[in-house]
C-alpha cells in the first residue's frame, strides 16, 4: 500500500529550489546500440577478471555512470564510459555507479569506448578532452566493432599522445601491463610476451586440452616403457637361446671327441 504525506508550509522549499537526492546514485546509461557492443564489453570484463582472479585491488565494469560533480550533485557532470578500470580500490561488484567523491576522488586508470555511429564524434572529441583534462585517465582507447578502427592514447605531461603499435598492431597499456589488440575481429588483451588472455571458457578448454595432452603423453610414456621392457625380454631370450645353442654345439663336439677349446 502506498501512503501520501502532505507537507506543511514549513516543509516546502521556496523559489522552487531543486532538491538533489542524497542517497545511492544509480547508473543512468542508455542501452547499448548493438549486440556487438554488448559482447565486446562483456569480453573485456570477463578476460580481465579471469586474469586478475586473485586480485581484489581493482574495479572493472562497463556502461556504468561516473558522477564527478565538484558540487557532489547527481544532476551535473557525469559520464558513462563503455568500459573502465580503476586501480587501487576495492572490487565491490555491488556498486550501482562510480561516484568520485565517495571513492576517495579516484578516476579510472583505463577507459575504452566502443564507437558507434551516434557516439563516435563525442568519443573522439568531447570525451577525449574530458578524460584528458578532468579525469586525467592515463590510458584511453577506442574501438569500432564493425570497421575495426582502433586507437589508443596515453597521458604524457598532461596531454594525450598516440600509443605506437607494435609489429602486430597491438597497443601497450602501462596501467594494465597488457597489450590491447584485435583478434578474430574482437578487441582482446595480450600479455607482455604475446600470449592471448583467454576468457574463462577458453581457459577451461585449454585446461581440458592440456589434461588430455598430459594423459596422452603419460600413455605414450607407459607404452615406451612397455616397449623397452619387451625389448629387454627379447634380448634376454635371444641371449639364452644363443647360449643354449653354444652348449648344444659343445656337447656334440665332445661326442665326436673334439675339444671345443682347441677349435
């Protein structure tokens, strides 16, 4: 049942003053434009969570509102990156948004925007400027899942400078300690030595394949041991057969009155 409370004049606010909510700040981001955008964000989150499964000092999420008003107001200064990582914080997955003034003033260390027709200009210009000048986010990337446009910037002396790709076209993130690069038309992480960071599902398949490989290797080792045992047994039997023939020949020579030592 819903009850309605009538406010007395003493409870009204003069001059139509706007009252800002003081409770929890919920994320207020629009729906993602395509399934490719959704799966790409989920992929970035899942792979990083698998890689950092033993860590509790980071927060990685997607399509979540960041509130950063210096006046601590929900109604002004907020952005919702498609994907971001904050380091040196707690891995509280119950966060409904990222409220900078409630998070020790921390901003994202890494932001990745997934470009679309309606957001590309904003991501390349307005958001880039905000992430550079206000957020001071060290690493900023954007990726277009259809055209595969991929660029990255790192903050040097207060200004974003393009990150130079390596021979594979991957871009290094100093904050993550990982490369970002395109693999099978998706933006993926790669380790410093070039290994693809798997999804949990890929890791499970790899572990299964590794176990099967180890089983086959063990089986081959047992087969090799059995072959060596049989080879030794054959050699022993051949040696016994040869000795037996020598003994038979020696006995026959004796019957003929021939000393085998003199032969």
